[in-house]
C-alpha cells in the first residue's frame, strides 16, 4: 500500500548550507515540506489520529508534519526527496503491528526440559560425599 499525499503538501524554499560553493549564496535549494494532518481529505479521522500518535515527534505545535531536505544542490531533487520521505513516513505510520499470539511449549519440549532437570539433579547427587554409616 503506497500512499501519495503530494497534493496536500505545502513547499517552502530557503538557502541551504553545505556544498555548492558560490551557488549556495544565490539559489534557494533547501526545500521544506509542510502537511497539515488534521486538515487532510485523504484519510479518515481514525487514520489521522494514528498518524498524529505515531509521528508526534515530527509534528509541530500547529499540527504540521515537517520534513526538510538539503541533500542535493538541485531544488527539484530536494523536493522529490521531501515528497518521498513524507509518503514513506505516513505509510509506515498507518501500518498496524500484528497482535502477538500467545503460545504454549509442546509436550515434547516440556518432557525434554524435565528430563534435563532430572539428569542435572542426578549428577549433583553423585557429587556428594558418601556417608558410610548409613550403608
């Protein structure tokens, strides 16, 4: 299940640091994507709640999911990276974990464990000093 929220993302650009030489001072290549989770028309209320819970550390006080990229020297590439990261985050947030099924050990495993305990007990018994008076 691949989710695409591109239509609801608001993009903002700024000058980015890092490599690029003189180009860095002239061109706004850093891209920041903002997505208003609560205002989304793509998801149900239950899905929005799940996204807000799972991505709480990435969502700002005003309810925006923020992702920024300044990896590339190209604004278009950075925009693509932001879209990819956001879609991936939302997709992973909506995946439900499988409920763990409680299991019991098999009868053979239980018998093997008890047999091992008996053997260990027997070995310890043979390590004791022999009391000749009780023979």
